[in-house]
């Protein structure tokens, strides 16, 4: 995908240099072309920021910073999964990172949640030893500290499952602004938890996922 993007961008730069430069320096950041950045269906980090600030034009430096955050979450998670030999999870990690980083990620772009939940189910054995004890005595503790990687991997799919049926339409009519902001931040919040969990829990050395372990036939 990355190679194809480089080739296509390079061809575009050669064929229409002025248009290509204008797109990547101006048009790409103008979310008003496809709808305001603060619209509830925009489930990117930029969308969350726009709703918090109540503006369709958040500061460009902040948008650029969130781009770095999104890719900064997706890249290490992707690399961790590749090191495990798990290409499926690596693709999902990078997809989530890009969706977080993009200035606009409409709710229908998050179809990646479905295979991510399948991966989470296939990995359920990794979480079975997690201890919820608040005193550091459960099996999920090592040296008095909880294995937060496992906690994140438990919480992320649960929030993600809720997001599959999350009524964005309710957020659009919610009279309480903080409630609207919270409802529309659940999807990117779940993605952050999932990537953080994948990056840390990947150290366990669990076997890579296959079509059979995820439950895909054919």
C-alpha cells in the first residue's frame, strides 16, 4: 500500500506538480470540502479536538500534532505484530493508526473494527490470567504492578463492541454538549486503547494469528 501510494503520488507530481503541491499543502487540510471537522461522524482525533474546541477549523499545528500521535500509535503496534509474524494484526494496527491520524475519518471508514474484534476474540487466551485485584496480589500483577497491556486489550474490544452499535445519531441530538463530545470520542478512544494494548501485549510472544484461529473460512 505504501509503495503504491508513493508511486501514484510521484506520477501525480510529475503530471500535475502545481495541483499535487496545492493538494498536500492546502486542500488535504481543508475538511470543509467534505463536511465540517466537528461533525459527529468524524471519528478521527482531529474530529474529537474540533468538537472540544467547537470549531470546524482547529489549529493546523494541533492537527499536524494529532497526525503524529495517530501514526505514533499505529506504527509501533504494527511493528510489534510484524515481529510476532502476525501480518493480519499488523494491517489492522496500521489501519487504526491512519484512521486516527487522518483529519477526517467518517464512521463508515471504521469497518476495520469488525476484523479487530475477531482478532481480540482469537486472543482472548492472552487475557485469561489478568488479575483485577486492587492490592497487587492477583495473577495479573508482576512486582506489584498490573500488566496494563492486558487491561488495555480487554477494555479495547469491549468499547469497540459497544461502538459497533453506538448510536451516532443520538450524539447529534444530545442536548448536553459534554455528553455529545463523550459519545463521539468513544471510537477513537477505543482505537487508542487497542493500539496501546497491541504494542505492549505483543511482548508476550503469543503465536501469530491465522485464518483458522480468527475463524475465517475459505
